C-alpha cells in the first residue's frame, strides 16, 4: 500500500503544480510583467496554449462547452446529409 500512496501523492502534486503555474502565469500576464509570446517561446508551447493556460476555470469551462457544442452541431450536420 505504501507504493500506491506514493503514486497518489505524486499525482496530486502534479495537479497542485499545474494550478500554481496557471495562477502565476495569469498574474504576470495580467500585470504586463511578461509577454505571452515570451512565455510561449520559453516553454516551447503555442501562444494559444499559453492563452488557454492563463484562463480561469470558468473561462476554460465556457470554451469546453462551446467546443462540445460545435462538435455536436458538426456531427448533426454530417448525419443530416
């Protein structure tokens, strides 16, 4: 069981680190201390990825819902043909 506990602890640390990264990113972008393009280049990620990383959970949920709706509409359109 000790091994399983270690795995669970490590997994939870990933989640905490991601939340911290997103909070720090959002704070510094909003304050204008860094530019999105500089972060993207430093992390070797696209600017779109950085933009989404900087979103709040509520904003990310709205994007997910819009994406899901677009996919549903596309599938419905494809089956209507």
